[in-house]
């Protein structure tokens, strides 16, 4: 039957994906249909696709679900029948490839050290943030079920082991083959393993939380010098990246939580070169998020209006005291905050432009485009310092990330987009 062949293609060559027959998919649907309404909401529908073996970014899964409804984006109140979800699986099967071992190994680099998995970092990205994938207890269960401990293994070896378990999910009757070696009491696991079918929580912990679900591995981000400088100048020409090499800004996650005088945003290649500054809480009693240039002259303010239904961030020009003046543009995001976009944005000439982003600071990956993500011009890239470990100083900590901007692009505009997204993430957390 056609429905028995709708499971995701195998992410591991030579290893078939089990438990994706129509009977298995109906069992997954039934479990996710908590209210027994015969329909799944948007989040449960996404989980259903994961249960079918898809290990792709959330926004890719959401796009397939939106296509079923003939929508450009997935409505938060969307509902799906079993047959509609089979249609979504057909769309994915036709248009997408599943994750591969190379992409997973790259994501694992972000939670690994030279000695193996960094359990503290792994717990941070899986169990904290806006939408924690698992509790510490559940993470322990997953690690035990997969057989991943803190032994010294390369990301490539760990990726192959994980994908083996994705293709052949652990049975509830299977017991761990050995005791884990790490002793973190908060991460001790129950002896039970995953359900006897592909668990959405199980895969989310391994792919979304480790960074693959929000990665931009499917989207090529080839940064080139922007030939039309005026088109991408919004603040001032002095902030446009000059000809030559790309600008590399070094930022710390949760920058607006900084409690000191100011936080300096520096050149990743030269930490003594201050490019921008963000006023800390000590100097910012009314909680304005004021961004200054390298000389500490106020440049723009990011604010979230009170009593708004969504969490759009408003970017204002400032007066000499750093107080909001004229509204410049707004930055919003889709359901799930996996895609970002600007509203009412105009360049210095007064021409309307729109930026779109796909960013995640959980895995420190993403990009910003002028126009549509798939067909537009890439103008910035967000990544972990691990990506440039052979070219940058080695004094980065795990909470820092790099924003790469090519020549001809207004670096202040890119910074506003990145920081507004980060504030939206923090708003969810709080």
C-alpha cells in the first residue's frame, strides 16, 4: 500500500527506517491525539512528521504542513487529520532529503570537546531555552537508550550511532547494555527506554536540541560582496562593511542580560577593535536596549511595546541621550520563532526593502537574506566560533557566536536584526 511507503528516507546508508508502515503511523497519530478529536494541532502535527522518521529543521516541517493548507506559513491554530498528514509526508518525500551523518556530526561539534561530548553544554541546549526539548531526567533516558555516555568518541562516530538508533528505534523492552560513566546526579536515567515506536521527544532531543533542527544546512549561505551599497545602507555609510574581507562581529548570547556598564561588540579577528557597544543594565535603568557605535554614541534603540499581542521588536532612531525618537522598522517572527522578517524597513534613500532571517542561537547557526530565503541575496551569517576554529583566536567561550557580514552591507542593520531576534528568544524564556 502507498501509505506503507510514506516514511522518511533513511538518514544512514544501508540501514532501513523501521516502524513507518501505515499501522505504525496510525499508532503515532493516536498517541499524539490526546483529546481524541481525530485531529492534531500544529505542534503535534510536527511531532507526527518526526515520528515518521524525518529529522529536519522545524521550519522545513512547518513549510510542508503549511503547503497542505495552501498557506505560505503555518498558522498557530492549524489542525490536521491523519489523511492531511499523509499528504504532508508525500510533500516531504517528493521535495526533501533527510538529514545525513555529515550534518549531524557538524551539529555535534557544538556540544563536543576534544575529549568527547560536553555533557554540560548538551544539557544546556536540550534542557534550557524557550522550548526545552527534554527535562534533565528525560535527557538521561535518551542517552541511556541510545547508548551515548561521556566516552571519547568523534562527532562522526556519535552521529553514526545516533542515526542507527533513529532508523531502528529502541524498544521499550530493551535494557541498556552498560552503565553510563558520568556521575551528574541531575542526569541519571530511569531504566525504561523509549516507546516501541519512533518517539518525537526522542528525535527532538537528538536533532532539534543539538542544533540540526534549526540549522541552515539545507540552505546555502554563500556570502558575496554587495554591489548595490545604497540599497543596503539604512543607518549610515560609515557602518557599511568596506571592500576587502568580510566583517566578523563577536557577540555573547543573552547580551541584554549584561548587568555592567556596557558590553563591547568587537571584531572577532581583533578583540581590541570595538565596533559597537550595548548599554548594560547598570547604565540603563529604564530597561531601554540602547545600541551605540564604537565611540559609545547612541545609534538605535530596540523596544517591545507593552500590551502587544505578538512579540515584535521595534527599532527606533535615538536622540543624543539615547532616548527613542523616530521608529525605523519592526522585526517579527513566525510561529515558533524559527523565521524572522522586517516590516516598514526603508534604506537611507527611502526605498522599501525587506530582510528575512532563519536564525537560532541554540545551535548558533543561521542567516539573513535580502528578500526571500530561497531566492534572495544572503547578506549575513550567524555561526559558532567552532566553524572558524582554524582562523580565529581560541579564547572564545561557549556562549559566544559570530556574525559574518560581507562588504557593501550595513553592519548596524544586521546587528539590529540579530539582536531583535535574540530579544524575542529571551521574551519567550521569561
